[in-house]
C-alpha cells in the first residue's frame, strides 16, 4: 500500500479480529517501522515487546476483561520507554515523544499490511495496569509501558473517522490565517 493511502486508511479499530495468527515476519516488519522513527538526540531508548503467545495475550486481557479489544487481539506490541532521563543527565528527556513517533510508524505499517489496531495508552494509566502488564512482560522497574498496540486481521472493514478540513487546522505563516 502506498504511504498516503495508508495514512488515509489508518483508523482505531476496536472490533473483533479473525482467529488467525499474525506471522512473526509481519510483526518484525511492523516493529522495524517503529525502530526507524526519529528519537530525541537519536537516543533510541524506546524498546518493544512483541507478544504472540496466546497464554500471554490471555494474561494481559485478564487485567481488565471489560477491554474487549485485548481479548480479540491475535498479537500485541508494547512500546516501552525509560521512566525518565538517566540520573545526572542534563539533556531534555523525550521518552514520551520517541514512543509516540514509533507508535505512529507502526500503526501505518499495520494498516499497510492489512491488519488493524488501536493505540491504547489511557487504559494503561488507570488502576496500575501499566505496572501489572509490565510485570507480565518482564519490563524492568525503571521502564514503563507507554502504549499497547493490540492487532490482528479485522473481521470487518471500517473507515477512518472524518477529519476537519485542512483550512480549519492548518495555515501559512500565522495561526488562524
């Protein structure tokens, strides 16, 4: 799929997934897209946990059985970042931004390969879920899972929600035109 088509088609999918595994080759291609994202100071601190074992997927889904998308996922990618700058560092810290750039690249790769996903981060920040999922995935205590991308082949196709027109969101030279 061409890049601008993937951008146009990318959407947050929360529906059921087909009961078919996502090949590891595709999961690696998706994560490689995340690795190619820019990072502040080129620090490349964002790491990833790729989950494709049904038992581990079930453990994560059990953290909150109300979150149906986790129960439908055929695979999951966790975007992991340091909790903060290294002790004594005088540099600005871009862990959140680095993870966000990687996630967007991965979402576009997921779309281009014909899969569907949704960016889950707010869910992680509630009720200690980031810590619980972090323990399941053996994430070190000085790191945090910033985003989960549950993915698979969608049972039905959806379109991207309408976006406001360009002239309501972008201007040349001054905000508001």
